[in-house]
């Protein structure tokens, strides 16, 4: 499907194009051009990306960035700039993957992250990723500096919230899941009501179900789990390394003190996923996403938006 995705209808000016290079004895280029009505100039465009944005989505984001047609917001994209054919082999589900081309954005950038040729020359023994050389290009309209290699670097960087070590251990331990199971079981009448409400196509899952009293109960349950050894840090790389229960408890108390809303939202989402459609859950969660909030703020500030794109 990568080959098909190499020719997206970029939402940029009519002259915008994304191209691919087929690796063969004679170089062949395939170009994709936007046709018909586009968003360019009609409305401010922002593209939200992160490390999971790959392949065709990177080309669209890169094409918009190249033409100063939209602001890219979030974190650097994955960096998949290759087109590969996969041929099955006759043993145990094995397959042969062959690179047959590369993606290029309109400015001539290749977004590939890994340099497989150097990795093979190194014998494949180097655990550190060998990345393609990053070169400086310029956008085609405002002549802003942009990079090739390593995916698309956003114009506005918005780093996602990172869970603390204690929060990660809390979620992986299953303590929060068990707590929400018990919370639901203790409220059969509410469960029936939520099931009826959540099955509706227009269900709104924004209203919170859990409150601060529930958070305190979860904290108490988590403290008991630490004391019993059910909640601890798991060091996969060094099984000999251990952390005392007192240290885990101290980190856990600090997490509940510093990020109570974040922990409560995670628990609340675990309750709601029992009753609501995934579309309703995603709609509710998007309202609290840092990158969405930052993007809405940017779109409301046209002067800043235009300045980023080098307009005016």
C-alpha cells in the first residue's frame, strides 16, 4: 500500500507535487499533483503529527510545509521515506522486503530516518540507529529553512505529557483496572444507565464519572498494593536491580500530589470504555490533548500563524 500512498492529493496549491523515485537501472520519477479545489489560501491549515505519523501522512505534511501552505504542529514524524515490496518466502511466515523507491517532497527532501546501507556495512551489530544525513532545504514560497532526513520536523513543537515512573508502574500493575472493575460492580444501577447512554451514536462521554473522593480511594488501594508487593518497578534490563517499597511509595505519593487530574482521567477513561463507543471516547479525550489545545490557540492567532509561515 506504500506505493499507492506515494501519490496523495496534497491539500496545497495546484502546482504542488510529491514525487517518488523508483530504484531501477534507469531512474524513473512519478509525480503527484493536487487538482481541483484545495484549501490553500481559503483557510488556515494546521497539520498535527507525532512519532507515529509515517509514510503517506508524512508526505502530505511535508508537502504542505514545503509550500508554506500550513503549519505542522506536534513532534517529529516517524521518518519512513522508502517504498518497499514484500515477497513471501516458503518458510514459517518469512518474507523478503526489497526497497524499490523513495518518497520525496516538492522541495526535494527525502524524509527517511534510517540509513540501511550504513547499517549493513556496520554488520548490523550497532544497536544505535544510523540515520540518514540531514541536509538543509528551504520552503518554496517563504524560503524558510527546513531539514531533510529524520521525518518532518514540526514548525511548532508540542511535547506530549510523559508519565512518571510511578504512574507507569501503577498502570502496568493492573491496580487501576481492578479498582475500576470494583467501582463498576458496586454501582449496578449506574451501569445499566451508562450502557443505555453509551450505546447511542450521539453519546457524549465528556462528563467525568469519577471524582476526587474516588481518586483518594484509588490512592489507598495503590498504597496497599505497594505494601503487598503487587505494585513495584519492573527492571527488564537488570533483574538484580530492585527498589524498596518505601521508595516506590514515596514516588507514588508524589505522582498523586503532582498529577491528580491525569491519574483520575486515566481511571475515568477505563470506566467509560466499558460503556461508550470508541468514537465518543476519542472525541472526549481530544478536548484535553495538549497538541489540540495548542493548535486551536495557534489558529485563533492569525498574526502568529502568518509569522511562522513567513507571510507578510
